[in-house]
C-alpha cells in the first residue's frame, strides 16, 4: 500500500476525565469498544478497538502518590477483529474469543490490579479468567514522574488486542518535575509509535499464517509481525506544526515486534531526560535513540532558530533487529515530520536542566540472590518455533519467587539467534552490563564462559528501566529490588508474538 507521507496532522490523544475526584481518591471508567477511525487521508476508515471511543486510548494524567481507581470496561463485540490461533496457550477454543485485561506497563501496583494474563474478562464481566479478582483496579502511583502506558495483556491474544488498538498513555507528574521547568503544557507531547498493515478497504491486516503456511492449521501465530506503515498517535506518517522553541517528546514504541532507531534528519542532537521509569540524573545528548517494543525515552528537541525548516524523524532499525532487512529509506525510514511553521507564541523559558533527580546506583554486592535465566527455543508439534524463558512453559511451576525487599541480579542468557526485549512487572531495574559468551559450551555443559569484555549499558539506558534489550548470544545482567507489594506478577519478552507463544513466566514476590 502506497500512502502519501506527512498529509495528516499528528493527533494528540485527549486527556481522560475522572468521574469522581476528591482529596482521597480519583475514580475513572475507561470503556473498550469497536469503532471506525480514519488512520490516513487516503485510506477508508479502519475498524479498530480503543478506549472511550479513541485509538490510541485517552491519556491519564495523575500526580505521584495520587490514589487512582480505574474500572476497565469491556464493551467489545463477541467476534474478534483479527485471526485467533486456537492452538496456543490460553487461546484454546474453550476460552471466549474476545477477552481483555489491562496492564499498566511500568507501574508498581498490587498484584490484583496488575492485569495478570489469566485475570481476563469479557463484555459486561460475563465471563472471567481463573485469576480474575476485581472489577476496579487500584493504582497507588508510588513512582516519581514518568511515562507509563496501559495496554491489553490477555494470555494468548495480547498481540491481537494491542494491534487492534488497546493501548494508551498514563503519565505521572510530580513537584520535582515542575521545579525543573521542562517544556510543558502543549509543548509536552506523547508519541506512540506503531506499525500496521492495511487491506485496500482500510481494514487492519494481520497475517493468518506464517510465511510458509503451517500444515494442518488454518490459522497460525507468526514468529514476528512487521507492518508496512508507521503510525504515530494513530495516524500513518503524520506531521506536526511546531514553534521555534523546545519541546518535550515522550517516545513510546508500542509496536508488536518492530524496533526503531530514531534520528532527526537535520542531524541535530536531542536531549534524553527520562528512561522507561522516569527522569535521569542528567540529560544526555543523543544523535539516535533505539527503542525496542515497550521501551520509552523522553527527549527534548530544540527547534529554536529553525523557522521554516522541515525536520523528519527517521528510523534505520532493520527488521528483525538488528540483523534483518535494512529499512527502505522511503518507507520505514521515515516516522513523522516536524514543520517549524508556527510563530513563537511566548518566550521559551523552559530549560534543559543540568541536574534532575538523584540516581542511586545499585551495587551487585547488595544482591542476596542471583538467577541464571536462559532465553531458549524449541519446536512444537507443528514444527513451529517456540520461544521460551528458562526453557519453561507458562504453566510450569513458579520458579522466580523473590522475597519482598530482596535485591537480585538476573543473568538473561540469550541462547537464541533473536533479540528479546525483556520486561519485568512490579519493579524497575538497572542494566549492569552485557557480555558475549560461549553459547555451545553453555548449551552442552551449562558452564557460563565469557568470550568478551563486559560492556556497560549505552548512555540512553543509564537510568531506571523496566524493559531491557537482551541481544542474541549475550548475557545481559540487570539488578532490582522486589517490592513494595507481594503477589503474583509476570516477566516476559515484549515482542508480542513471542510473549503470546510462549515467552512469559509468572513471577511471585513472597513475604
Ligand atoms: Cu522475544
């Protein structure tokens, strides 16, 4: 499909209003429905799923420490928009086709409100999954200012529900952030980046089969999904008119499988001020930022003195990343366009502060537990590749059961040829290092022998993280402290096609 670039204005998702708000708590309802929406000027309207009638869903804006309650309501039709593979875990024919459960990605919440993949519910809560325990979720928002996002997390169909549109932003703000005079208000813009393909009638295209169809199956999960257009905030290749001043952009990769390596074609630096889980100690000047699915990066871009210029945000991440097809510069090579055409409406008094928040570095010596966790693969009965964590299926007994308050170091030992963005629920972590190792020796003898030096995280990763790229044939080490809640959570690969089959494991924090 050949869609003209930069003909649609970038939409900004509306901010959701609470139904009730007093000094003790704030109450929202967010209803999921199916509707039609225009995703590009030259494309017939697309049937999508969203919240409160919009895709992506409306943005939550809350304060650090605010007690927020959200009733996520499923008002979706009985029939799914996209092809379900009933052979994969959680999606067998005994489960209703349209099920949802919402996870607030990056949030530290009680487990009953975390959106456990088997805590799903159908339209009107008529049917619920085995771990469903409440209709109204509670978010204590203990985290400092950060960019979170909510999305569906249902076992076996997350890739389809998110692709259909079930995702949106959730921003936490605080006093410290306000004191920094970062670009704010309409100069603080969230950008949710996704890739999609379309049928000529405008409907969403998601493959029913792998490239080489799987014999005996009408519908099969695919190993990865790469769409042939890029959308930002729900528009294909949009543009944004900007003033010659500083802007804060909250970048989120909400694609199923695609990675992005973003630059500005003006060659200018941008200044990263926050990682996944909030502000960093100091801004870091970057020419490019790499975003795996679910990763966030907040950057300040300065358009001062660039009146009349058009600046394209480009992407040169191969798909699959990093060794796949190089991107075509004319298609996936471009993400969106900034046009510096608006007059300066007021003096730009925002700053790029030298210091933002303290970042106490966790030391390996603090850890009382070390876990060696293989990222592995096997073949299923149909000859399909299955990606696994620790060589275990979802249903195997729980093996990651850290104690409340305990600090652990996890060695993510990637034995596969693929890269996997690994995400932990409940906690944020720090990336310690990455290191090459002898893969064959580890497979045969279980001995971890390094073959190269330990590489520190790259500058854009030096902050609080909740998703980390585990490169092929490398050990990636992360460190985190488990708490402040106990209960049942998950950790998983955030390539949604991997997560659904079956790269996800329970994680139980015990008292
Ligand atoms: Cu993966």
